[in-house]
């Protein structure tokens, strides 16, 4: 059964080591486990391999770990928006394993499902296929992709219950369910805690969650603030 930690700052106690693989949910800044990432940042743990759709933006989210020099390698599908990420990669300071977005999702899903590898057409004939085994099925070439299993998975959920079951909200559902299942140890930060979720509302069952805690209330990071143009008179 998942263990509830009352203070999110204590949720990572004893779990962080140099050189570990950390997978984080979220898409850009949407649905990222911001408080838990802050905890990794404060710990000073280094030489990390980070698995995420992307590294957010400068100074926020996973970008904090890049700027503090804690990341050795990134497995991601997108390097845009974060100038520090691009600069570090171009200077050879951070290794990047680019993985097409759907393939990244499937690699995480496979890790959570206990499937060691799978074949896909995505990336065949591109640098994505370099060094990977190829196989022909019915006259079509596929490449073999390996599953991702993280030493530590960090996720953000909108609602959790006292058993550790999780539900995500809207687009924040993105990579979080896949990451939650792909961790050897999974820690969740939760916006709202209830006594028990309706079984039909559970997206990530507690069997995939080791620890969970309430996150900072009202914390919503925004990548690009867009406001409606003024229409004139203010009423």
C-alpha cells in the first residue's frame, strides 16, 4: 500500500542517489511535479539521467536541474523552449537521446507493463535508428526500441485518495500515468486528497505508487502567458 507523507518536502527522503534515472510526468510545464523537482534540486544529487517529454523552460521545472549541473543525460522528444538545455547540449555538457514522442510514451508504457522491447516503424531511416536492431515483418522494416524503467518516477496528480490511487485533470494527464507505472519507486504529489476515489475515476492505481503527499496549493506554472487583446471600454 502507498504511504502518505504529510510534507512533500520529506517525500524524497532516502530515495535520491547520484547517477540514478529519474522519470518525470508533465508536458512542458503542464502537469509537472514541480514540488518534487524542487526537492531533487535542493538535494544536490547529480549525474542524473532524466526521462521527460522535454525539459520545460529556463529557470522552471526540470530546467532547474539543468542549470545547476545535476543532469548528465536527457531522454526526451523535444529540446525547444529551454535555451539552457540547447546550449548545454550544443556544448557537449549534456547528452541527449532524442526519442519520438509516441515512441517515448510506448517505451515508458512497456517499462511499466514488463515488456522489455518492441518494434516500431517510427524513426526507420533516420538518426533515431542508429545503432538499433532492425527487423523486417511482412516486407516492412521496423526498429527495436527498449523499454524505460526509472529508478525513481515523479508524478503530479489532481486528486489522490488515502490509499494512493490517483486521478489527473485534463491535459495534465499527459505523461503522468505512463511515468507512474514505469518507476521502480514512484512518488506522487497531489493537489487534493480525498478519503476514497470512485473506482471508475482511478487512472493510476495505488499499486504503482509508493509515496504520496499534498503539493503546494495553487501552484500553476505557465510557459507562455497569453491574454486577450483589449477591446476598449472596461466595465
